[in-house]
């Protein structure tokens, strides 16, 4: 019986795959036998590696359409196919909505919504011509479905990405499946910048029902599932990987008095 998690012979592109969540996603696909290509503006100090193999790096600023087009062309020239696209590159620094400049807001929308849209289009053109089609996975955020103070433009962009995926799943079926992973709080090498020191991290983790932040590999596991034959009938879906979400504040409000 064929192992549905055997990705040997498959080619996977993970944007921003050299660090953080993208690195965890890349490692999971490498463990499953896939040829993994990562991209970014600069090559990481070390490439993601697993099972005695490592990813291939191609330079690309995903915000620039010409570079994105050249990325897909180089990938096809080197590997001959594209089976899975994981739109992971994204993010935003803290900025209050009242004072954020138009240029800043536009750059956040371009990185977190328009860049994934452009890559989806480019990947779809390849996948539609392949007998087995392909799978696209957009990494979203809980910021898309709850208030996102300090990162309002980012939350709005991720909300747009969720809706975009649902629309593309209808337009591009049956050859290409499009899904989203809504990620919660994640323990990456930059977690301290967002959540504080170890003591503060523990306090944050205590607010999550599963009592811990996600690891990059937790997100990678979900991506591997969505790209696999086990998810052959899953398209236009949004899988929340957030440890149970956030405990409603009203449950503790009375106790605090």
C-alpha cells in the first residue's frame, strides 16, 4: 500500500522557508522525501535539512512580481514540476493604526496578500498543466479572525488571504486544491520579541488551552497533511492550528475582582 505521506518525486516550494515557521515546514517535507525549494531575499546561514537531505535556496523578494515569475521559471527549469506551494513569507512590525503611514500599510498588504496572490497565479499555471495538478497552502494567522491591535493592516491582509483561498479553490478546481492554515502563537527564534522573556512566555502559554505555544513543526505537520492524498477531498478549507484558541476573557473577569 502506498504511504500517503511519501513525497518522493514531489517538488515543494516554501516561501520564507529558511527560518521560523517556514523552516519547520521545510523540514517536515524533507522528512517525507520531497524536493524542497525555499526562497527569500537572502540565503539563510544554514539550509533546512532533515533525513540526510537539505533544501535548495533560490533568491526572491516575493513582493516583486518579476522576481516571483523568475523564481517559478528557475524552479521549473531545475526540477521540471511544482506539486506544492506553501505561501509562508509574511509578517509585520508593531505599528499603531492611527499613526502608520500609507506607504507602511501598503507594504504590509503587498507582502501578506498581493505577493501570495501573485505566486498562487504563477503556481496555478504550472499545476493546471500537470496530470496530478497540485496543492496550494496559504499560511494565515489568528490575526485574521480576531482583533489585531498594533498589526491592523497585517490582520486585514491575512483576512483577505483567507477569502482569496476560498475563491481560488472554486476557480481552480478540480486540478488545484487551495487551503489555509490559521496559525496561533508560535515559538520561533524571534518569539521573545513578541511575547517577552521565558517567564512572560510561560504566562502567555498558560492562556492557551493546550498550555504551550505551537512549534514550527506543528504547522509543518498540517501542511504535509493538506498536501497529501489524505486531504484529496479538502479544498477551500481553513484549518486552525492554535492549541484551542484563546480562553474567553469573561471567564476570568469575575475571579479577578
